[in-house]
């Protein structure tokens, strides 16, 4: 399979202006067996802005079957914070919805709550093991990608949906127009499409370039979501900030003219104008900051190595793949990465092949420096690893710039 590269915006067909090249990257959650000599898939992780609809998007799309398959490792229920969040989301939907559809339901963290309440629902989840986990939790799952075709089939069988929900999934789907045509076919007259995803404004504010990877095809703003929705008869009627994943945005859309937009929409649009989030200049400044972080991080790690100090990574996150491959950091600079996920342990990271060890390896003995890839969980991790600092260890972070804690 090969990547598809397009110079045209996938949302509106407008011209793309590339502003950031994060180099050759692997599939970010494709952890390999050590010594695996089979060729590794790679693509150019480059980011562009559409000069018409302003949507920020990748230039090359990785085939979806290479990312979302039987062994896709991410599980929504793996984090207590996410479980709580999805429980709240479900209870909110239960107040109004009698037919709830989720795109990318994963292990059913949200829909299992809907199922227990006895409310009609369907989840789309192409990744086999995740879909089975949802089914075991009582969720009605279609082990399939959601697109226009699948949506039309569901609408014909089950009628209109009150809520279509996609958390951390809408931005994963390059063929967004197909999804929006599907939503148009499926949504009842007063139904809502609720999208939770990373927000470009947060990525720029933190210089968190590591949130860009094969899976995160789009980086949304209120401007770009509004433009994409309008091409398919949908209006943006609400926006809310969320605390999950270190900060996200919830966009609510509905059929044009059926709901009055909340004042929060106009407020966020105005804030984006002020910050220049719909333009190219802010994106170019971001790209300059990213290049500086790479140079600083490589210089810092090289300096520590030359002084004989030991550095290990903490959290074999999807984010770490972007950092390691963009900065060309291998086991010579970061000897291993510790991680609590059994499916990642004793494998190596995609691309740079840094070994992954269980969390217990962190203290055997403590390294001099720990490079924190799971920075969105910093509070929890620092609280648990207090002994590391008492033993003289230091945390090294690279967002919003390279610094020690
Ligand atoms: N909604 C969950 C899972 C997010 S991970 C959460 O927020 O925690 C993204 C999920 O979307 C993966 O489980 C992946 O298999 C699924 N996915 C990717 N493309 C999809 C598509 N076209 N339709 C439905 N699900 C998709
Ligand atoms: P993600 O950000 O790509 O979801 O990955 C988070 C990874 O970090 C996951 O593999 C588990 C790991 N992790 C730890 O190893 N220790 C921790 O304390 C936390 C919170 C996460
Ligand atoms: Zn466009």
C-alpha cells in the first residue's frame, strides 16, 4: 500500500500551503518485535493549510487499514480520566437521545453506559480487538469504518439518529466529506453531530508538534469546522473546551437553521481572528518554534551523553514517535522507554527502534534524566515517581520548549 499525496484540500478542493515538514515517519502506534527485519512503512509527515476553507491537514494520508486494524493498541477505558469523561458524555446524550450513533467507539467507554441505560445505539469501530471489547461490554458494534456508504446502510435499516458522536476520531479520517455526507444521510431533522478533538489553538499555544502524527490528519479550529460543515448543510452551533488529553475542543453541529448557535461560537471565532489562527503567519511561527525545539532537544541529549549521563524515556506514547523520528533520536541518546502497557513492553518504538521496558525498569537503577513523552499525564506521573527526584533524577520536557523540571 502506498500513501496518497494531494496538493488540493480534501475538504473543499482549494489550494494547500505547506508550512511544516516533520520528516519521514512510521505508523505511530506500530510497535515492533526487536530484530524484526521486515521493511517498515514510512511516509512524509507534512502539514498544510487550505487557502480557501482554512482547514489544517496533512499532505499525505496513510492508508486507514495500516493504522486501524485487529491489533490497534489504544483503549479509551485505559485511563480513569477518560472513563469519567465518557460517562458524563453518555449521561448528557441520554437526556435527549433515543438513537445514538458513535463513530470510533473503541472499547465502548461511552456507549456501554448508553447500553446499560437500555437506549438504542450503534457504534462503528474498525479495529477488531477494540470492537470485541465494546461488544463484550454490551455495545451494538459494527466492525467497520464509518463513511457515507456505511451511514446510508444504517439509516435505511434503523432510521434517523438523534446524536452522532465522534471523539478523537473525526480528525483521523482524511475523507471528511464522505463522513459529513454520511452524517447528512443519518441525522434526524433536529439531531446533533458532536465532535471532540484536538484544537489547533492549543497545539500552537503549547508548541505541541508531537500531537501531529499519521492518525491526526486534521487540526481543527472553529473557522475550519464551520467551513467544512457548511459545505454539507451543517452549522456550528456550540463549542466547549474540554480538559481531556491535556485540552481539547467539543464542536456541536446541526442542520442549518434548526438550532440557534450559542454565543460561545461567535466568541471563539473572534478569539481565533485575534490570534490569527485562520491565517498562515501563526502557522509559520509555529514551524520556526518546532525547528528550535528539535535543535535544543538534540543538543541537550547529545550533551548529556557526552557527559556520561543516562537518559530514559517515560511513556511510549504515539506522541513520542513524532518527536523521535523528527529529531532522529535513537537508543544512543535515549537508552529505553518505560511504559505501563503490556502490549508495548519488550517491543521497540516505530522508526527509531528504542526498546520499551515495563514501568518497573525505571528504578533499576534510576536514570540521571527522564524524558517525559507522556507530558499530558505529568501531574499523575510526577506524583507517583517522587522517589526519582529524591534520588537526584531530573525530568526533561520539550513542550512548550526544552526545559528541566
Ligand atoms: N473515541 C475513542 C477512541 C479514539 S481512537 C476515544 O476518544 O477514546 C480513534 C478510534 O477511531 C480507533 O478506535 C479507530 O479504530 C477508530 N476509527 C478510525 N477510523 C474510523 C472510521 N472511519 N470510522 C469509525 N471508526 C474509526
Ligand atoms: P498515549 O498518550 O499515546 O495514549 O500513550 C500514553 C502512554 O503512556 C501509554 O502507553 C501508557 C503510558 N503511561 C505510562 O507508562 N505511565 C503512566 O503513568 C501514564 C499515565 C501513561
Ligand atoms: Zn479547503
